[in-house]
C-alpha cells in the first residue's frame, strides 16, 4: 500500500505556474490598479517583494522596471510589465505581447527629453559637443549622440537628476509626462530622445509553451479591456420608434447601438457605448431629440 501511495505522488501532475514581473517604483501603484480593473486582486506587503494575488496559477514578483526585461529575456520570469524605454536600454530580446497607454500620473505617453537650464546657451544637440550629461538612460543617450555625431560625456545619475542640471552638468536626459516638473525646476526641453509606454512582454520560450501563452494572452485581453473601458461609458434610453431614425441620423456618436422593443407599443430601448468626454454635450441633445429615461453607467471592461 505504501508503494502505491508513493507511486501516486510521483504521478501527480506538477502545478503549472506563470512567473509574472510587476514594476516596483513609480509605475507600481498604477500597474496594480490597472491589474485590479482587469480582474486580478493584488495586495503588496511592505515587508515582501512577493505580492498576494487571487490566482494560484500566478507568481508575482515586484522588480524595478529597469530590470524586468532582462529577467524576462533570461527566463527568470515568464512575462512582465515594463516600459518600452527599459526594453530598448537593455537591448532585451523578448516577445512584445501588448502596449498599454497608462503612466504613473496620466494616460499620456512618457518621454525621455534632453533638458537644460532656462538660461543655458544650449539650443540644440549640436551644442552639446564636449559637454557633460547626466541621465539614468545612458545607453540610449549615447546612441542619440552618436546619431547626431556629437561627442559628449554621459554619466549615470542615481537620482535627483533635475537638480544636477543647474550645478553639476551641462544638460540632463530625464523622463517626463507633462513637463511640469521640468518647468518647476526652471529647465527647458531641447529635444525628445524616446517616447515610452508600458509593455507586456514575454520570454520567447514561455511564449512557445501553449499553457503559458494562453495565460499571458488572457491577461493581455483583460488588461486592454479594462483600459479601454476607462475612457468610455454606457448609455441607455427609451425613445418613440417614430423618432428613432432622426435620433440616429442627427447623433452619429450613437454608432451601432443595440435597439430592442419595449412592452409599450411604439417605443424602443437604445443602448450604446460612447467616449465619456462627449457625454455632457450628448445627453442634452438626446433629450431634445425625444429620448427619455436616459441612464449613463460606468464600464469595467470593453473587449472588441
């Protein structure tokens, strides 16, 4: 009997797990929030780099965004979310599953920019000849200078890069979403080196594994659906059938609505999804066109 139990243990299928890297630092809060909207409840303890997630097929690791692409490339992680900037900086050979438009503060694309003090005589990259530049993005900055045939010293910055531009170096290359922090520090943007958005990336070997690929694709689908839903709302309304054609012709925003008959003779229900930013103009127009019982509601996911 003991041998039988032992044989049964050896024959048990090994649990399949996907190792997933999330960025620790500036993108951490935004990424966990988006993953929550996608349906994954992730909780982070201040004493652990291994967050809880309500999916026993996922093992999450919190790792600096600067390092995730390397760990994915070498197979220590099956997949991860990191910025396009760090994939390029590391020269990582990974499979890009999807691009997602969010950042730590806004939905704007982050940019790595060349910046100098407002009073600096530097007006273009050509003026950097023989100068010193501080940045965390050393490899891409050197590539940028080579492209413009400019020789300058590029030093790695461990932080507080904006402060260095006024006293320690001639220029900096730093990341910004809105440019407000640069302006607050009396810095002027000279040029943009690289635009960056978060990417879901996968190890090439993991992507060839059917189970892991399906798991990664499911996460990408849900995450994209959650992000698409953030800028849209649902609208429901009732309208007399005789007014329906005029309503649809005069309000092109109501593209491909769902129309269904109501129990009240001669009336229909109209339901559609639209961009949230036009609702304030649209609802009065709907009311004027004869719509009644107008309901606006938020969306969790929109999957096309």
